[in-house]
C-alpha cells in the first residue's frame, strides 16, 4: 500500500520548491550596479600603448560572437608602422549579470590556447578570473598571446602578436597591467 502524504505535507513541499526556485532565480538575475562609465571608457588609449604602436581601428562599439549576449562591448586595435595587419586588440564586454560573464568566460577563456610563458609574471589581484597563454600556430612566427580577465560583469581581453624587435612579451605585460589598473580604477578593488 502506497503512502499518500497529507495536504499539509504537500503544501510544505510545494512552498519549499517555489521558495528554492525564487531564490535560484534571484541569484541568477542579480541586479547590476549603476555604472557611471561605458565599456569605451575602460579601453586603453594610444598613450597607454608602446610608443611605436598606432591605433589601427576604434575605439568603437562591437557585437562579435563573444559579445552577442553582452549588453555593451567596445574594442580598439593597434599596429606598428611595418606591420600593417595589426599587432594587438583590446576588447571590453559588459554582460547582463555576473553569472552570464562567468559562463562566457568559462566557455571561451578558461582553457586558453597554448602555454603561459615562464617569463610571464603578472596575475591580477582584482580580476575574479584571468588567463594568459601564447601559441605559435605550429612553430610559425609570430607567436600570438591572449590575456582575458573577468571583473564582476565585465570580460576584458587583450590579444597581441609578439613580433621580434617590435613587440615583446614585456610590452604585452605592461599593457595588461595598464588595462588591469584602468578596470580597477573604475570598478574598484576586491
């Protein structure tokens, strides 16, 4: 013979399930703080880049494949005089929630392509998640490196081609430190 719970137990279970669902929903849709700045304000400027870098594109708003679910996104690209293809790009994405930024970071940036060079010494004290790796595309020059950090509802990326005698790992690290300082200045530290 089956045990049939009484109405009070059924109501308690239904109420508990609804409360748990509302709690889960409120955690996923946490209201973002008002921001007095845009993603454009978080981009580095030409004065933050090495002297021989020139702006190749932007700063401008974007909506690329990573930014499709972002509520706002901006980018800037740099080149050197003898490398017109471009040497570096910096993107800033703001998502509708911290949870969405976590999901996007996990999907696209938690397992970067390549290895982190031993010489790389920077680790953000403010970013909730970050990664850095370089890849040589099968032994070909130049090597491409990418840094990505998640700061609350923001994902910030910086991709750079290491070009001998033009763009070094040290150059890349200085720029990433500048990016991190700019983000920290705007959203605050931990």
